[in-house]
C-alpha cells in the first residue's frame, strides 16, 4: 500500500478516536506505521487469508474473532514457528479504538497529559510501551517527516466536548482528583454518586496529606 494512501486510511479513524480517548492522532498514526510496517504486516490468517485490520499486532480475540498466524518465537535460545491468535476487527476504527483503550490505563496517564506529540512519544517509552530504546525517536521522526501534526488540528465544531471541559478534565487528572484517563471520555456524561464521593474523599485526603 502506498504510504500516503495508508496515512489517509488511518488518519480518519485516529482523529475520531481522539474525540473520546484524547491521544494525539499524529501519535496513533505514527504507531500504526511503525508497528504494521505501513500496513504490510497486519496479521492475516495463514489458512484463509482473512485480513484482521489489526494495526498494532495485539494478540487475543477481538470483535471479529481472531486470525491464526505462524509467528517466530524464541524458546530456550532457539527460534521456532508457532501458530498465534491475533485479534481481528471489522475495520481500522475498531483496531485504533481498542489500542487507545489500552493506553487509558493509569500507567500511561502521562501520555494523555502530554502537551505535544513529542512529549507523548517520550512518555510512551518511559511507561514501557516498547522495549526498543529508540521507539520515541522513531515515532517523532515519522511525525516530522510526514507532517502528521496536521491531523492534530480540529475546528471548534469538530470537538465533541467543549474546550473548557477538556481543560478541567486534564487538570483533574493531573491533580490526582481522577485516577484514570478513562474519565476523559465521559466528561459529558452524568457523574454517578460513587464517583462524586470518590473525588470528594480524594480532596479530603489531599488536604490531610494522605497519599
């Protein structure tokens, strides 16, 4: 697949995912490029040829089940071929949303809080997302080379959550009033009573210097 065509296919879902998960589209696109080899290494079932739309090589069972791929594994110092089940999706949007949901774990909190894609790439590496010591640099180089930050720009009417609510949510996450980035996707939803109590108790704990 041509590089610009691949970016075109991935950019739309990455931007749509940002509205819920708050991960820079440029970061999502760069990760998809790096981890799928420009779409050339998306897991495809060895027996049936079924395409998985799995841009990030996530193992397991997805919305469309799984595909079986013969992959190289190292066992006792020897390289062997083993069949592995990789998640299958019906479209790139599902793959990107699933990957974004993974990054909503508390371990990746600083990726969500990053103010620039470069900072987000560095925080991904610090959080242990990849073992490659040059992972952040590779993402940053892709973003710069292919001008991916253009996909981080949104017109006001495109944003599903008003800017002031986004800022409040990010500040609450930074201050520790909410503990998971997952809440940033629920800023327009009614807050359940237990969540109100949790925030209030966290405020009391902070006042009392309780960690």
